[in-house]
C-alpha cells in the first residue's frame, strides 16, 4: 500500500486522561511513602524529599552546599567509595535542591534497591561534610558562577527575580561569589543537623516494584526515629515593592540584549490558573504563539521568544524573555507591548484559540508516557497540596476557556504598567 502524503492521517479529540494515583503507606517511623506502580521494565526511581530548601537557610548557600556534600563522605565511605558503590549496581545518584526542598534521587534496577538503601541511610544520618571536599565544591561553584555571570541571559533572570521579590526574599535571593567564599563547614554542618539528619521526609517510588521493595524501604529507612518539623508560610516581603521599574544593566561589549518582562503572580491553586495558562499559550507559550509569529517570524529580531508562568509553592511569577541584537531592543519591547494591547482589545479567533488548546492538551498527554513522568505529576499534587483530581480535570478545564475568558485574563494580568522590565546589554 502506497502512503498518500497529501491526505492527513485520521485524528480524534482527546476528552479524558486517567492518571494512575499514588498509593500511600507509612513506614514504622511514620515516614510517608507514595508509590506509583507503572511500567513494564524492571526499573525504579526512588526520591527522598526533605523540607531543606534555601528558604530554610540562616545563611545563603547552606542548602546548596548541603546538597553538594551529602555524597562527599560518611564515616564509613569516602566520596569515591559512594560513587563506586552506586556505579557497581548500575544506579544513578542525583542530589538537588531548590527554594522549598532538597531531593535525593536514585535511578536503577529494582532488584538492586536493597543494596542501595544502606548507603542512602548513611548519607542522611552520618554525613561528615569533609572540609577538603567542601573547598573543592566551593571552587567549582565559583568557577561556574563566573562563567554564568558572563551570560546576559543568566544575569537578566537573576536581576528580574530580585526586582519582583527583593534580594532577601527566598524566591529572589541568589548565590554570589562573596557568599560562596563566606560559607564554612560549620554552616553546612549546622544546616545538615537542623534540616536533614534525624528529620522527617517524604519518599516517592515509581516504576515496576512490589511488596519486597516496600519492605526493604521500611527495613532501612523506617527504623530510625525522625522528627517532623512544622513550617510556617513565607513572609511576603515583596509586597512592599509596589512600583515596577525598568532596569538596564549596560554591557557595551555585548552584541545582544537579554530582555525580561513580567510580574509576581500566582501558582496552580489559583482559580484563574487554567484560564491564564490558555491565555498565555496564545500570547507566548508555544512555537505558534503571537510573540513568536511577530518577533521571530515577521520581524526576524530573535531565534526565540516566550512567555510563561512559573508556579511556586507559594505564588509564582509571569516572565517574558528573549535575546535580541542590541539595536532591536527597543523595537522588541514595543512589539511585545503591541501584542499585549491586541490581546486586551480584540477577542481571539476560535481557530487560534483551538490550536493553542490542542497544543496544551497534546503536550500534557505526551508528558505521561513513562512511570517517572506520571510520578512527577502526582508529586506536584502532593507537594503543592493540590486537589487529587487536579490533572484528571486538566483537559476539560482547558477546553472550557472562551475568547471572553482570554480577554478578561489579558486585561487583568497583562497590564503594562504593572510589568517589571529588565534589559541586560543595551537599548
């Protein structure tokens, strides 16, 4: 049979997607385990999630370096020994941190989980934070930061967050070379003792596993007494920032400017979340968006421009960003404002709106192909205290958005006078 490429393949509308729910159990010490059993391959992903992000620091950098140092040595294993142990079982260890949390992640074959857990237990109960290894990590971090500070896009993002939140807010503060240099072993050890060692955490395990693996989790991680800490909501000091400013970080040697426009907004729990997400997709949320058509395709000012909502545990922010030749900086800013005005005054055509919705739904469905991707969705629900059916209703809520909803969202949340503007380069 010869394929006729002039005829589009048959398609159908996606109306409903059912995501496997996370099963919950408790270890003997009351640590919660959230289980997503899916997939056919005998592999698993284990995540230990601590409330030990940068918002809990007394000194900027403590959480970051605590994450770096967890795999750098215990009283029984050196950094090399830890690395070799995970390698010997074909497992991959990753430790990361952000504002809210510090996460230890292990990917590997399910059958090797019992051999990996004892060392994980050592890392969270017996890390020794070697001085020599800390100095190595500080040097690496400083060198990486120096490289990043040469990138206008990195600086633009940093300055933008500082503007909308303030430099002392957990969502606005950043590591600096001086702060890196100022971090000591005592600082990192103190953070480890207060927020990781002997403290409660959440476990997420996804993939193909059974009762034997859950019993192993209890055997190694469920027998140590832990303390569960109560955390207060963030104090929003950014409320004092009432007048958006236009910030220019002049870099005469740059050929390009990095542009950031946006404002503090909200997260997934807000009642306007889905209507806003559809509106933003039309405006700048995908390759076929208005910003891309205008500023990339018609004007040729940039290779790419986007607008997006960054949801956070407590709030979130809207950011529009692009890199352009310096001589096109002001024209690009003018065109962004022009597109905002059109979004606020002319109702979006049904065909354009439907295309944006289909993109969102297709991307959502396409992000549920593996057990780990499914676990990521359930993790968002659990960690951000969302309704259990949040993603079950995703498609219906996206499809329900109307042109009048888009007009309302544009006039409510895209007001130019409320947008912070950061340019790194020149105008």
